[in-house]
C-alpha cells in the first residue's frame, strides 16, 4: 500500500502502532523492517519530509484489519483504539 502526502504524522504513527500485524517498509538499502514503534526509521523519515509532510511511503501489511485501519486513516475516518474504547 502506497500512501501520499501525509500531513498529520502523529496520527499516522498512532495508526501504524495500532496495527496488530507487522507494518513493513523497505529502506533505500533494501532492508525490510517493521515500522511499528521504530523510532530510528521514523527519525529518518522525518528528516526526509518536506515541511513536516511525508510525501510518500510504501507499507506492506499482512492483516486485512490493518489495511482497513490505514485506509480509514487516509480517508480521515481513523480513530485510535483508545478513542474507540472511550466512546463505547
């Protein structure tokens, strides 16, 4: 799944961290790593971002519910699991 123009990086990271399966990204040197809770990769991504906007990132998700979570995030409908519990 390729995502473009991510302006709200904090919400993006929360959505990624709430995924139940691995959220894989491939670095420029060809290594594949889990992006969940990975501060090193996030720092590299933030440094490459222009004006705080992530222009694009490609994620590999193995679980359908995680794909739905990221689609909801990009559509503006994502709420973190913590918010879902509070509203229930």
